[in-house]
C-alpha cells in the first residue's frame, strides 16, 4: 500500500475517535490490516496536515503514553486537550486505557 493511501486510511480512523476516548497506534495498524505498522501510523500522525483538523491528540502508545511534546507544539498540550475531553490519567502520567480506550470502531462507522 502506498504511503499516501496508508496515511489517508489512518486519518479516516482517527477522525472517527469520539471525544473522551483514545486509540493506540497499534490498534489503528491492526484495523488497517497491517499489525506490524504501528510506527508507520505514528509517522502518519506526525505528518498530519493541519487542514484536515483531525483529533491526532487522541492517539497514544500501547501503554497510554503521550507523544513527545514537539508533536503538539509544547509540553503538556496533548494532555490538556485530552483532559478537557474527559480522558482519565493514571498517576504515572499515562492515559487510563481501561477507562478510555475506543474499541467500538466498527460500530461507530
């Protein structure tokens, strides 16, 4: 699959993540039928065009960890966005995936 096609499919999935929920890079890769491409999903997120206005802040790593601060223009920006949507965090600073992971993608489309 060409990079542009893969990225566009990633953006479509991310655009469907509801407020208050998150998905992991790996989840998205599995949905695309490319379970070993979580890093490629991360590349898509890093290269997301501003004009798409997708909620890239709702994508986290497999442990609920946030992207580097450079990805959102400063320290704490991704966390503040998620908290404002009601996403819960554990004491270690990671998203509480048990409470906030979005698993109903197929039902929401």
